[in-house]
C-alpha cells in the first residue's frame, strides 16, 4: 500500500528478515574466519547458533513469499533477460541503447538473489551435517554419520560457500552504498521510496506498487 508521494518497497517484516540474515551471515563469517587469522576464541557455539537462526529466517521467508504469491518479482523471465543482455552488450560495444526499466528488481539483483540462495542452502545443508559431528545441547556427537570421504566433500563445499559469499557481500554492499542506489538502502531501512523514484526507475506493469 502507498501513501501519497511514497511507495512501499519493503514492508517491516521483510526488512527485519533482511537485517537478521545480514547479521547472521556476518556473524557466521567473522566467527569462522577470525580464528584462521590468529584471533582465537570459542567460536563454534556462536557460529552454529547464527547458522540455525539463518535457516529459520530463510524458512520463514520462503513461506511468506509463497503466501504473498510474490515469487514473480524475483523471477528472471527470458524476454527480460535478453533485453538486459542486449543493453549491456550495446554499452560494452559502444553502441547507443535505451535501458529497459525493470520491475521491482533488476536482473543483476535477481542473479544476486539466486546466487545468495544457492550459497546459503549449500552452507546450511553442509553445516547441519557438520553439526551432527559435534556435541550440542540437542544431541551427542555422531562422528560416523557420514563416511570420511563424504565428510571431506562436505567440508570443501562449506568452505567454498564461505569464500563465494565474501565476494558476493563485498559487491552487494558496494552497490548498496553507491549514490544512485542509495534509495534502495533507504527503502531497506525505512521501507519506502518516493513516487518519483518509482516512476523513474521501475516499470509499473511489472511491479504493482499495491502488491507487497
Ligand atoms: C530458495 C528459496 C527462496 C525463494 C523462493 C525466495 C524468493 C524471494 C522473492 C520472490 C523475493 C521478492 C519479494 C518481494 O519483494 O516482494 C525475495 C526477496 C528477498 N530474498 Fe529471497 N528467496 C529465497 C531464498 C532466499 C535466501 C536464502 C535469502 C538470504 C540470503 C533471501 C533473501 C532475500 C531478501 C533479503 C529479499 C529482499 C527483501 C524482501 O523484500 O523480501 N532469499 N525472495
Ligand atoms: C551489512 C551489509 C548489507 C547492506 C548495507 C545491504 C543492503 C541491502 C539493500 C539496500 C537491499 C535492497 C535492495 C532493493 O531494495 O532492491 C538489499 C537486498 C538484499 N540483500 Fe542485502 N545488505 C547487506 C548484507 C546482506 C547479506 C549479508 C546478505 C546475505 C547474503 C544480503 C542479501 C540480500 C538479498 C538476497 C537482497 C535482495 C536482492 C537484492 O535486492 O539485491 N544482504 N540489501
């Protein structure tokens, strides 16, 4: 829903979700990487707690998206992908081109979201397998849950998800702080963008401002 002059971009529950996931991912990265850099502390418990909170948040997110039937906002259609690709190609080859206004999210944001989903799901699935191998308040460790060989693959996949997520977050935060994308940052804090920002940057046919 929109007030006059303002269009709601992220309602409160979605903003809370984003910042919870952001804090969880940053806690996961600092707790796992600081000990490797020589700063030793009892990192394992905050690490798996942040992992479980992240998994719970993502499960809530998937249910909320299905309930709101807003999957289409993050879906990259063939026509939209081709239009964005030919625009980038024209820019790279120095030809003049008209940019096409996206719906709620640009193609780059949809690709980032897809990559973040894959990375988080791989980290979560492998993390749970690794957690079964340690003592927690919920269970005693079972070191033979997976074979030695599978454990190796699980560790590599978990580490790859970590490394890829670092690069992705650097790029994500860089774009969030860029002046022309600053209205996105405001919308992830306060929820709204101005009607002018909506009309200048988004196609109302692809993003119905009244559907959250
Ligand atoms: C794999 C299943 C997932 C599906 C089907 C899904 C789907 C969606 C959709 C459709 C939206 C657009 C909602 C809207 O703007 O109205 C969205 C937004 C978002 N997603 Fe996901 N997502 C998934 C996983 C994830 C994961 C793993 C993360 C965390 C890294 C994540 C983080 C976000 C964030 C931060 C937003 C923007 C905030 C919002 O408006 O909801 N998503 N997602
Ligand atoms: C702490 C630094 C972070 C900042 C400043 C930040 C900022 C933002 C902003 C401003 C948006 C809204 C873009 C829009 O309205 O379209 C957004 C969306 C999103 N954020 Fe973050 N974020 C941060 C950390 C993270 C982390 C750690 C993750 C998890 C991997 C994440 C995942 C997402 C996803 C999946 C979306 C939706 C897709 C998109 O809009 O690109 N963010 N973020």
